[in-house]
C-alpha cells in the first residue's frame, strides 16, 4: 500500500501479529471488518482491514532473510531484526489501546456477541462523552469501540447540558472561548460566587466549603480538590 492510499483513512495503524490468517478471521468474521488487501494472497504476511474507512493493517514479524528478499536496506533490516527480537521477548499488545468509532456501539456490541466474541466489558457511557466497550484481539491488542454521546450534565460543575453536542463534556461556564476547560481556580470562583453565594445566598466561607465539597465529586476534578 502506498502512502497516498493510507491518507484516505481517518485512522490508519499497523499491528504486528503472530498469525496473520488467524487475526484476519477475528477482525473480519468476528468484528465485521472488510478485508481490503492482503499479500501474498495464499499465505498473507500483511493485510489491510477496514471498518467505516478506519484502517487496521496487520503484519507478521519479518525475518532479516525475508526483508532482504523484499529489497530492504541494511539499516531497515537492522531495525526489523531488533523489532522481531523485542517482539518475541514481550507479550504483544500490552499497553496498547486503539479507539475505533462505530455509529451505534450497543448494536455493534450485540453483533460481536452473536459471533461468539467475549468483550472485556459491556457498553458503558464514560464521563468523557463516549459510550464504549473493549475487547482484545488474538495478540492482546486492546480495541475500544465507541460512539460519541451527548452528556446530560457538565462533568465539571454538574450544570445541565441543553442541546449538547455528542462528545461535549463541559458547559459554557466551565470552558473558555476556545471550548477548553478553564483552570480549577476559575471554575471554583464561579461556583462559589455565581452559584452558592448568588443563588443559594450563602456567606463566603460557607460557599467555599460547599463548592469544594461539590466540585470534589465531579469527574473533572476528582483527586484535584
């Protein structure tokens, strides 16, 4: 595959796997990917699988002999040799999490289950605006399939989010002009003066105590208050 072809995909990644055929079966038959290309066809050492224009390429560990046959330079062969040695000493996939978007994560999860897969978790709506579930492939690579969802309340101050966009986490009071979360001091002061003092008619000391207790429960500030 050329670099030009890879660029057409919003996400394009390459994973080294022990058994390309086995992995093709998992991604295609269990997860519903489409096999786009494979090489060589009879005994593939590399393949490209697509899910809604998201590309996951799989390749077998490459020996120096094979790399030389394919025209790799000495420098490239040394890199491949090192990678193959490291791959054989460690469990593939550890520490790797790959996020892939699907239109309906619950429906996709049900289809995956019906094909005999065993996800690590059921679909769950996370505080960061994604509803997701996770599964491991035959080599231990962790795949997180997700759908952006509209949150009901701000994950910084709990203000109801009206007309929130999918994936939106915070309200207008807790974000700056660029949509980024404001520093805690600014959110804290707004909560103290704008809500507890102005609306709940608390004194400053009471409002500060109440604001700290309230914000400490919010996902954005847990462990930071």
